[in-house]
C-alpha cells in the first residue's frame, strides 16, 4: 500500500467518525427538541383549558397597560392605543 492509499483510508475513516459523531449529537438534540415541543403543547393546552382564562387576561393586560407609560417613556397625558 503506498502513501496515497493510506492517506485516503485515514481520511475516509476520520470522515466516517466525524459523521457518526454529528449524527449522534443530532439525535440527542432532536430528542431534546421533541421533549420541549411536547412540554410547550402541554402548557398551551393547560392554559387554554382554564376556567378563568378571560379574567386572567384582563388582569394581565390591565397591569401591562399601567406599566407602559413609565416603561416606554410616553409623555404624560397621552393614552395607549388599546384604551382609545
């Protein structure tokens, strides 16, 4: 076996090893993303099924609207778009 063939075999071996490591890493990332998506769907369905969802939203938006003028630096006396 001459030097060129040896170099080719080593290069192919290293390429296969790197491809295997990338596939193994990608599989782990894919599993974590799948678990995250399932968790997100569970959170969304639990929130959507709440009986007091409407009142929670009203309370949340009221608190946000009260904070907007001081947070965004709006001039006093101006009104947010949501209250027009």
